[in-house]
């Protein structure tokens, strides 16, 4: 099943380092693509040189999850 989201659905998302350190989170609606969610999360990180970021995005309304792992 493909991961989908619409503007009206609530998204809960996290970005962490590969070793599990939480860097940022978001709980909001208004997203339509995974890229939008990832850009929002990255904009919340004051500084990171890590290229090994792990993203987890959950569509609360559809109860589906997408992971970058």
C-alpha cells in the first residue's frame, strides 16, 4: 500500500540521527508530499552535518507510516 496524505489529514513526523537522537518533530496538517514534511523537519534543526538522517512520517487519519530507513 502506498503512503498517501492530503492537506486535511494530520501528520506526525520525526527526524533523528542514525543512532536514534531525536532532532525535530512536527504534528500538523497541510502537507501533501513527503518532501514538504522532510523540508519542514530539516528547517527546525539548528545545525547538522549528518547526512544519515532518519525520517518517520505517520498519517494519523489513515494510520499509515513511511520510514526513510
